[in-house]
C-alpha cells in the first residue's frame, strides 16, 4: 500500500469533513456571540436545510445550486422570525436561553417528523465520476461540496469584514451596548444574527443532502460535532472555530485509518477534555466560561 | 407610652397565636391529598400502577439532576449515569452471577466512582461549557453501549432481566414494585429537602448563587459541586437499576439525548427552585405520553412548547404555583 497516497487521501477527506463542521460551527458560534445563546436547535436547522434541498431539487426540479440557495433563504427567514417571536425574551440569558432552544429543537424535529415521516429519503448525486490530482482521487460529488462550502465561507467572511451590516453585527457581538451607543440598532441584529447562523447550518445540511440520506433525525450528529468544535475553539470565536473544525476533520479522517469510528469518537472526547483542562476558554476563545 | 407598647404587642400577638391553626391545616391537607394520590394506584388497576411506578422512578432520577443543579451546574447528560447504572447491574449479574442486590450495589458504586473521576475534571468548567461536555459524554456512553455489542447486545439490547429480589422476597408484581419505587422516591424527596437544610446543602446553594463569594469565605466550589455531582449521579444510577429490574429489558435507545432532555424538561417545568419541583414535573409529564398515545410527535411538540412557555411565564415551574399561593395566604 502506498502510504503517501493513503495519507493524502485521508487529508483531503479530513478537510472536506472539516469544512462542513466549520459551516455548522461558525453559525453556532455566531449565534452564541450575538445572543449569548447555546443553540440546541442548530442541528434541526441543518436537517431543515437538507429537506429544503431535497424538496427543491426532487419536487420543484430546481438545479442543485438554486436548491441550496432556497434552503439558505428559507432558514434565514425562519430563523429571524423564530428569534423575534420565540427567543426574544431569552437574549443574553445563557441558561434559560439554552433550555428554550431545547424546546425549539423538540418542536422543529417533531413537526418535520409529521411532515416528512421517519423514513430516510435520498436525492441523486450532484456530479458523477471522480477527479484525480497528484494521485489523490476525490469523487466529484464531494468536490462540489467543498467548492460550495468554501464559497459560502468566503461570502460570510466578506460580509462580516466589509459590509456595513456585517460590521455592525460584529460590533454587536463585541459589545451590544457600545454598539447601540454608536447608533447601531442592536434590536435588528439579534434576529439577523440568529437567522444568518442557522442559515449556515441549513447550507451545511443542503450540501450534505446528496451525499447521505435525509431524515428528521440527521441533525443530532452535526450538532454534536459543532459542540466539540466550539468547545475546542472557544465559544464566540470564529477563528477558533476554523482551526478546531479543520483539526477535528483531519483528526477523524486520520484516526479512521487505524481505529473504529466509536473508538475514534471516544479518543476525541478524551482529547476535548484534556484540551479544556489546558485551555478552559478554548484554543482562541474569548467567551466567558 | 408603656401601655401603648403593651397593647401593640398584644395586638400583634393575637394574629400570631391564631396563625398556627390554618397553617397546620394547610400542611395537613396537601399531605393527606398526596397520601391519597400515592395510595390510589394500588386500587386503580395495572395501567395506573404502571404509570405510578414510572413517575416514582422519574422523581428519583430528576431529584439527582436537581441536586447537581442546586450546586450550580446543569447536566445535559443525565441519561449517562442512568445508562451506566442500568447496564452495570445487568452485566454484573450476568458475568459474575451476582444476585440482584449485589449487582445493584456494584452498579451504584461504579457510577459513584465514574462520576467522581469525571466530575473532578469537568466540574472545573462553568455554565454552558459544562452543559456541552456532559451532553457529549452522554452521547459517548450511548455510542459505546451500541458498539460493545459482544457484551451489551448492541442496538437490540438485553431482554429477560429477572426482577429485583431481597432475601427470598421478589418484587415481581406491579403492586410490590410500586411499594418499593414509592418508598425510594419519597425518600429521595425527603433526602433532598433535608440536604438543603443542612450546612452541606446550604453551602451548595451558596456556591451556585455566587461561586466567587463562596470561594472567598472558604467554601470549595469544586469540592461541593463534586459532592453534588456524585450524589446526583448515584441517584440517577439507582433509577436506572430499578428501571431495568422493573421493565426487564434494556437497550441504548432508552438513553438517547431525548432521555436527558426529558429529565431537564421535568426539572424545569416542575420547578428548579423548589424541593418539590422534580416531584411536580415527573407527576405532570410522565403520564402525558398516554394522553398522546399513538401521536408521539404531537407529544414532543407539546413538551417543547410547554418548556418555552413555562420558562417565559412561570420561571419557577409548577411547584412555584403552590408556593406562591401558600405565601399569599
């Protein structure tokens, strides 16, 4: 066996998984940054995004790109609405806000169960065949995901860095009161921040929909991964999430070469604990512990 | 002036002397009602009896969660000690031929040790970080149980677990088991109430209210939370042991995230600030699935909505309703 090839392959796979974890975790950490709210419904928006992509492409006949855009737009709208209608009283209230999102997750998941039924559905692959570069082969359907995920993350970066709304959002994350004193209408940015956060989860779900089957239960694992990423990276830190997500993806991919999935999961949990002991606020964290 | 003072104290003494009677009545009435409610399942047939047993087991487990919560940490992985306790009891009996009682003690000891070691590490985390890590740990336990199919039977679980027996007396009927479950549940409520009145419990409350201040007056936050965590987890393990002995079956599916969520829901809806919160929560929420029979989804939607509404409009939970009433009278 050519170990260079195997390792290269594992690296590429790890980066693919890492990018998806990053999409999940960035949205999660953004919501926490804006509202100080641990969003336990984040995985359910991943699930809704996957269903939106499925319905969009299988029932409405949209091209995949449009279906992903539909998922993102729907989640943005729904998320903002839910924040404004349901979660408003729980802003900045870490513990009660978290429990409220547990309630929200139960509602969303079970409404999806009623609407779509418990049986998994699958949608056709986005692309056929595989590409080979430097001896590393990647299925085109996965390559697609990577390109999209990277594009969305780049868009998010540009939005947060350079747009007026994005900078205002970051200002609210930094210090809501001071931001309000500068004339930023913080009230608007709570729903917007939550909406963008869950839209990122929906995009992750939509992108994964063609690779795995879609059911109302698929949100749990990505939520757990987002947890692990933000614990490692520090709640509220986007840079921390990036480092942690890519590391976690690579770690999972490498360890899957020699270990079973659950042994690898356990190893990662132990690593998380050790990491937390060494860096109680995450690697690059700034959230309060 | 002096006569004024005397008359005013006399006037004050009159209602004070009159007070005990309605107060005692207030205490006796609910107690009598509770006793009647507790005795009713024996007369009401097997279905009510079954529900009553589940209520008792939930009271026990949620009381464990409440103790940890009172010390200032919310565990989102409370299904983990239940699962470890349940499996340890069953596997201990199968592997080493231990009797039900010995295997139960083994399970409780194991969970106490595990929670001591785990808590010593993770209780350094505060707030949401602790919540996230306990959540991850519970998922891990479930995955491990699924994975170790050689011992645990994997997803299909273990069936045919014999009922609990002590010295020739087997709790093999619902009537008998209910007596045991009721006794254990009431003991756990009384224990929680007693604990919170003792210096140890007071110190836990102080640590939860203001860790920095508590530390500055010489209370060890870590040590007190560790004590609470070990007691709470062991109570959960006892709940797990009794549950498998009652149901006769165990599988990892019973310990999915939904289980931990259900315990938190009971605690919050019942009331996090009251000794009777877990009791109220378990009493209201355990029979609920029967109202929604065949419509599990509707039930969970209802749970979720109730959770948000209670948090919003009745942050003290159901138990605070009774207390508010009592205070205003």
